[in-house]
C-alpha cells in the first residue's frame, strides 16, 4: 500500500513538472511597459500619414469608410505588409485615431527601427448601413454587424486595399488585431481564416470571442500556420475571463502564444496603446 502510494506520488510529481514545463513553453509573457513619450510627437521623427479612404461594400450595400496609415517615406516602388486594426463596441473607424495616437506610436517605432514600415488599415467593424456608434450600441443588430464584418473584410475591404495600394498579397504579410469587440473579431476572423492571416492579436477581447473549441476546432494546425498569436488583458478588466479562457485552452492544447496579463490594467486605452506598441514590433 505504502509502495503504491509512493509510486503514485512520484508519477504525480513527474506529471506536474511536465505540465509546468509545457505551460512555460506554450506561452510567453513580458511585463515591460511602453516607455514615456512613445505616443507623443518626437523632434526629428518623420511623420506618416492618416487618410480617410472609401470602398464599395457588396456585403453591406453601401460605400464604407476606413482610415489608412501610410508610413514615412511611403512610395509606390515598395511593397508593404498590412495590419488590419479594429475598434471596440462604442467606436468606429476613428476610435483608435482619436484615443490612441496610433500614427505617433508607429512613427516613433519606425524611426527607432523597431517596427517594419507597414500600411495599417483602421476599418469600421460595424458592417451595417448606419455604421455610426449611435443609440444603444448593444442592440442586437449592431452587435451582429460586428460578425457580418468578417465578410466585408474578406470580400470587400481587403480586395480594395490589395487592388489600390502597394501591399504584399500574402498571408504572411497580413496581420489582424483589435481591442475589445475588435479583439473578438480579430481572434474569430484570424483563427477562422488562417489562410488569410498569419499574425493575430486580441487586446482585452470581448464576449463576442467564440468559445475556445469553436474558435480553434483544429488545435494541431495552429502552430504551423501562425507566426504570432498575441492575447492580452488588464487584470482589473471585467472581461478578463474571456482572455483567460482562451489562454487556458491554448496552453492545454500546446498552442504557442503570447499572453500578457497587464498589472492594474483596466478596459481602456492605457492598456490598448501599450498593446499596440508591443504587438506591432513583433510583426513581419
Ligand atoms: C459584452 C460586454 C462588452 C459584449 C461586448 C462588450 C457583445 C464590448 C466591449 C467593448 O468593445 O469595449 O457583453 O457583448
């Protein structure tokens, strides 16, 4: 009896060591925060450009707008990779630009050689005729429009970008990320279309994120397909459970990813700007 018990304990010990090691190996984390001034204009740093663009959406049946960042020294002889970056439930195509200074974050990182020059598209992820964040933003048709956006993105917006801008039309040069509702979109669309995207980021992803087994029905192919899977959330965020459940599923299925639990992080742009700063440095 004593022998069996001792042997069982040994096995349990070995199993725990194995589980512990595999958890360390599957996910990486880091605690560094973006440095002071990362989101402010710096002297001597060349500025990229933000423009409003328009595209025809067969999905919605309207002409839709997006913002588009082109890096400093943008030229038609270069072919650029593209990041598609999504807003939250209360936002629209301007949300990142108005609250997150993404262009300044990119300009500063590019000047320091820490980010590849890329085109960043800031779409409107509420794919319906009136896509403004008006009235009750949680209304069913408005929430559904965030999932309809998958078709608009794949069939209307990406083809428009690839027909009109000097971009590399290949999954390894296409990234998708977003905050909250847009984080859910990025995980759903990115993991659901790994033939289109090789770099995926969910920042404080909302409950529109599919349940893990639906999000990743085929865990064994993810590591070979994706170049980066980045999930992050503030530890004070009421939506933290969504990121934790995704992280636990990824770990237990040996799917490599970066998992950042941001100390004293809330559901706000302090966290999302920090995520953007770190995520774009890992791309391409
Ligand atoms: C929810 C709570 C929050 C939800 C969405 C959100 C669809 C989105 C938050 C955001 O985008 O900031 O229950 O359900």
